[in-house]
C-alpha cells in the first residue's frame, strides 16, 4: 500500500481506538491517527496523507460524532491539542485555534468583558467543530459572532487561506464546511466590547447551570441527536410517543431529555445507530415527519451498502 511505503511523519500511530476521542465513548480504530501539537505539524500530516493517497479527516472533541465500530480508513487527525487564543478587549475581538474548547473560550472572553459567546459555555466541542456545525444554544450561534476562519485545503496544504463568515453559507446547524474537505485551523470572532466582566461571567455561568439541570450531562452522549423539524421540536415529538427510556443494548433514549441518546455502559456504535433508526421509524409512522440527524455518522458507508434494503 502506498501509505506504508511512504515514511509516516513523527507522531502518526496505527490502529488507534477512537472510543476515547468521542463523547459517546464508541467507535472502532483509526487506520492512521495523529494529534498534532501545532498548525505546522498538522500541515505536514495533511501533506503526507495527500502524498500517500490516504482519505483524510479532522475531528475536534468528537462531541457530534457517531463513529462506526469497524473504525475509519485513512488518516484521522484530532485537533484538540491546537489550543490557545488572543483577544483585544478594547476593540472587541478574539482569535482562537481550532482545538480550543469553546466553553474555555466563552469563559475567557467573559472575564475580558466581551459580550457574545455566553451561549457557548455548555457546548463541549472545539472552536473548529463549532464553526463546522454552526453550533448554537440559548438563542445564540456561531454564525452570529464569527468574523472569519483560517482554513487548510488538504489538496494544497502548503497554502492555508482565510474565508470570511459570509462565505460559509451558515444556516441552522450547517456550514459549507460540512460539504467541503477544508480543515479549520483558527477562527476570529467579532464581539461587543466594554461590558462588565462580572455581569458577562454571571450570565455565562447561569447558562451552564440551566443546561446541566435540564440535560443529561453526566452520561456519555452527543447532545441532541436529531435536527429540529421546524417548527416542531424533535425532543417533544419523541417524548410524545413515549420513547424516553427506550433502549438497544446500552444505548438509551435519555429519560431526562428525549433528543439525547445516552451510553449507559458499554453501548456499541451499532446499538446507537439501531436506536436512531427505531426513533426515526416511529416518528415517521406516527407523524409523517422525517427526523434527520444532527450528529455526523462516520465510517458507516461500507455497512450501508451491505445492509439489505427494506
Ligand atoms: C452534552 C452535549 C451537549 C451539546 N449541546 C449542544 C448545543 O447546545 N448546541 C450545539 O450546536 N451542539 C451541541 N452539542 C454537539 C456538539 O458539541 C457540537 O456540534 C460541537 O460544535 C461539535 O464540536 P467538536 O469539536 O466536538 O466536533 P466533532 O464532533 O469532533 O466534529 C463534528 C464535525 O466537524 C468536523 N470538524 C471538527 N473539527 C474540525 C476542524 N478543525 N476542521 C474541519 N472539520 C472539523 C468533523 O469532521 C465533523 O464532521 C452537544 C454535545 C454534547 C455531548
């Protein structure tokens, strides 16, 4: 295989289980895996993957991912070591590396008296993942505050470039980065300066408190599994059908919040996948509504083609 013939860069490992890299705590091995310590290292790794003809993807905190038990071919890069940020509390902006946890960033800017990211404190993802997903909560979302992103095209890893927020086709939990294989290296947010740090910090903490009391934060999950079929709420539809508590193996529709599926012990990705399909079937049969997943499924393509059509 071409990839084995080429000398892999330092830090690349083979057959690494991805379980520890997803908040659902499921997922098989990555054929090749690395956690770059710097953007330069990431660029070297991308160039190696391209040269070796390997499929290549980047993950953040794995808080919106269902990775198949069979794992992922090619190179999987986890960005979580690419942390750090700088801000200007007078001019009102912050720039953060893609692996910076978005709750960490929300707290930092609150302490600097910058208003804008109070909604982000309860979202356990990275800045890169928040941009790709247009993550949002409690009335705010990434698109509202993002100014620009620095991205890498794996086909031209030597030439990172900047995209303005308006070029990202943001919509509800969507950006064009979900369709294009661009890697987010860093993001710049335009925030509102001159606020009282104590007030912004208190609002940020209250947002977190509100979420942890209404959502199952103590159990492995991926947050909301389904997109809301506006104007309806996925959680209300699922709860209305009495599906809270329904299980496949150790995957369970959360008794606390019906749009969450929790791993109560040793769930496999296939258990979660089956439960997702059962919920979709019930909602379609009872309401004629197609629920689409917000969660990104990786590595299911091969399984899909083997599954008999019904
Ligand atoms: C308890 C809990 C609560 C949650 N609540 C919310 C909520 O309120 N609102 C909300 O919107 N989401 C929520 N989520 C879902 C999740 O946290 C968000 O979607 C988050 O933005 C994902 O970020 P991540 O770093 O974990 O991305 P990942 O899950 O690692 O990846 C998500 C997608 O982004 C891609 N990606 C990640 N980083 C990069 C990068 N640097 N460059 C290119 N592509 C990249 C991946 O390939 C994948 O397609 C919740 C999840 C949990 C577990």
